[in-house]
C-alpha cells in the first residue's frame, strides 16, 4: 500500500471558490470528471493508498498524483491546464483561506483531524 501525503487541502480551497463564484463549478467539474475518467482507464484505485485522514480517502488529489506517475497524456494535459487553474483558484480565495487549507492538510496528515 502506497502512502499519500498532501500539503494543501484542495477540497477546502475549491469549496471556498464555489462559495465565491458560481461559475467556478462550470470550469472545475469537467476537468475533475476527465481526471476521474482517466483514473478509471489507468486502473487507479484510491483505496490502495494509505491516508492519515479518514476523510481524505476519496480525495481526487490521490488520483491526480497517481496519474502524474502513470500517464504521459495526463502529464502533458496537467502541464498545460494546471497553472491556469491554479491562478484562477488563487484569484478566488484569500491568503487566509490558503493558509487554513495548508494547516488543515498538515493536521490531517498527522491524523489530528477526525472529520
């Protein structure tokens, strides 16, 4: 079983972005769906990864990290799309929300977050 580690809780940031801009969902969800579909094509099983936080088990970041290791196609697409996506997300969330997402991820990886 592989161990999964995370530095920033993307789910927390995405939730904040969804609350701030209704249209962000229209941008993110097709990207997420494509990533999940590629994960299925490549046979990635998120349950095969050991995560410290029980709530982290279904995180799409697990699939993203595995795809970066296994799929040249995904690496090319991610190299093109991820910087634009990150800039968009950073424009929608505050520095405090980023700090909170980093803190949440750190606590989660230490097993301190129960829910």
